[in-house]
C-alpha cells in the first residue's frame, strides 16, 4: 500500500483567498497583535513599578492636583484641566482612526485621507501638549528647599496655599557666578546655580511672618500636606541644604524625586510611542493620497496602523488613571 503524498504546499497565511487564515487575520495583522501584547507587558511592568513605589512612600508622595495645575497662556490654578484636555484629544483621535478604517472597508479614498489627517493632527496636539507639560514641570512653579536628608519643604501662606519664592525673597547683588571654563577655572564646571541662596530665603522668610512651611508628609484625613508652626518652620529652614526650582532626575521641588523619575520615564516612553504612531500615520496618509491602497483593492495597512494607535490611546488611559487620578 503506497503512502499518499500531498502535492500542494501548505502555508498558514496563503495568498489563496479560499484558504482560511488563523483567527481570520492576515500575517501582518497577527504580527501587530504580537507586538501589542509584548508592549502591553512592558507598560504593565512600568505601571506596576510606579504603583509599588507610590505605595511604599504613600505618606510623602506628591499630590498630582498640586503639581499639574497649569494651562498655556493662562495664569491661575486649574488642577488637571490641561491633562484632561490632552486625554480627550488623544481619545478623539482614536475615534477618527476608527472612521478611517471604516471608510477603508468601503473603499472611500477621500474619507480615509481626511480621517487620517484628523488623527495625525490629534496626535500632534497631544505630543506638543506633553512637551509643554514637560517644560513646565522642569522649570517649576513655586520653588522649595531641599533638606540634608533629601526631603523637600515648601512655603505656604496663612490659608495653606503655596507661594512662590519670588514673592518674598530678594536676590543680593554681587553673588558669585557659575563656574565655567571661560571664567579661567581650568576644567571646573558645575550645574546651574539656584535662583536664590539659603541666606536670602531665610532673610525673606523672617520678613514675612504670615508665611509658614509645609513638609512632604500628607495628612490622610484631609489629603493635604502637613503645615508647620512658625517656630518649627524656622528650625526646619535653618537646616536647609539648598534651594530647588523645578524638577529633574536629581531634585524635585514637588517632593519625592522618584515621582519625577517615573513621570519622565513613563510619560516619555508613551510619548515616544505616540510620536512613532504619528510618523506611521503620515506614511500611510501619503500612501492613501497617491492611491497605493486603491491599487491593492484593500486598506488593510490603515487597519494595522489603527491597531497600534488604539493601543497607545488605551495605554494613556491607564497612565492617566494611575499616575494622575488615583
């Protein structure tokens, strides 16, 4: 009895439309799903690490409502307003991407192009807003003093609202300049000097008896930072190490330095994904314009890039929830 030999070579993803594809997906779409799953695990690890550190330092973790209070070109306290606007723009861009995919299924070239353009515009607004948010976060709002143990103390008025150093501190004339090579100091170089010295801050604080100091510690019952008495505030200030303005990977005027580390890393990593998605969308957009997918008789590339775009939108929902809201 002779064995039966198959004469047709079998492929999981064959060009023959009569053969079934695994899960009803093309090879390209399946690979996109694999990438999304692996990237989701990466973001999950970052968010889990953030949650662990926040739980560990929960009594001194900065309050997001007090950190993200700015709106471009408008002065005042608007806690989380601009972050909410960014979130809305990104989610709306996901809606326009859905419409672009649907128009592609109907082979409507012009609609695909317009919806892709709207998606690109929404992504650009989000990335630009995030860049502005980074700039504001780095430059700082009020200024603070770092203690020798690394903790941060901030200045408040009689009603408990934070006040800026510039409102009560005056810089002295004739302070030393920043060390640099051009000063003739060999190869000596240092970071940017603080806006004010500790002596200037102490002098200004003494002239304003209505001011006090609050620490990093949060009173869980009222969800506000602990405000010191005037006498205790003077003791704390006398032990201050340096004036801090803004935030970076070494110091953070808003409180725990880990907060800034996670802010830069998580939002930066997500922002890179959004920027990459914009680049992909632009490439697909021009391919739509020149009729590439009309010639192929399908707009599957729009659908594949749409999967990626929905993923970065969904990730931001989790980042927004756990980093800004919770």
